[in-house]
C-alpha cells in the first residue's frame, strides 16, 4: 500500500500534459513516444520512480524498442521494477504487435513462387523447436486468405490427415492450399515420410477440387519445395 500511495503522490506532481494516459486520450496513440506507450502498459512505477521513468530506464537498458520487443522473460525480470506480471504483459503486447504485422503482410501477399512462401514464413518458422505443420489458404488469384497450424509434433501420415487440412480449406472457400512444416534440425531435406504425406494430400485435394500447390519444408535460413523437387 505504501508504494502504491507513493506512486500516486509522485504522479500528482507530474503535469497533466506529461502523463501518458492523458496524452493518449487527448492526442491519440500515434503521438506518444515509445517510453510513453510502454509506461501505459506497465501501469505503475516504483518507489521514487514514476512509471514513465521506469519505462525510460527499461528502453535505455535494451537500447531501443526493437531489442526490448525481443527480450526474454528472464531478461525483462532482471530489470529492477519489472516483475513477472509486468514482464508477461510486455511480452504479450509485443507478440500481439508482431501478429498484427504478420496478418497484414499475409493479406497483401500473392504467391507466385516457392520463394514467396519462404519469404513469408521463414521468419516465423525457422527457429521453432518442434515440428509445426502449417497450411496457407489461397483464393483463385493466389492471394493468401488465411493460415492455420494443423498440428504440432513429429510428422506422420496418420496424424496429418487430409480431413483436417481440407476441412479448413473448405471452411475458408479456398481455391488451393500450400502446406509447410519445419525441421528443427535446420536441414530442410525431405524425408520419405514428408514425401508420403505430400502425395496423400495431393490425391485428397484432387478428389475434392482443391489443389495442393506445394509442400515446403523450412530449415534454419533455407527451404525446400517438394514441387520444385518433382514430388508434385
């Protein structure tokens, strides 16, 4: 209680035009500095330090907003005044921002070549520590209209069932599908299981009239297109 009262008293001494929440309501979020936006997320400061000063110190510690956005939970909680709750809230806010950017990029993306898919998905998938099987859903103009992680775990034909893939494609009225999965080893060379799954999905797509355009394997900074390899 004493610290909370101290924070309130300290903020009373800050002019209204310098308080982040008041500035946001008056001028809009776009006019706030990085430190002011972070202060709003943090909500409270600490004894003898306003929330705005804490936000400034946090930014100074990591150098800039980009580095702060990549900080781990452990790195954040090493900063005096940033406990578990504040660290989790910051991580959640930055992840939401990344997802908004990614979603916007997807909606603008037209897939013409396997490298278009790799450019879109490599940043998201190259460092995953488990295999993720992901589908991109496209319209008749090859615009990406959606994305879905179908499952997480080792690739197996009994797990990657065409029903799950094409159920999502039908729900989204997709004209075609591109499947991807990552190899945590970093080597995107397709296995026999990868090839078998690809052919099963291709046959299922042909039956229902939704084409499997490609199956791309993501490695650490590299990729392999099973279409380019001649398996589709």
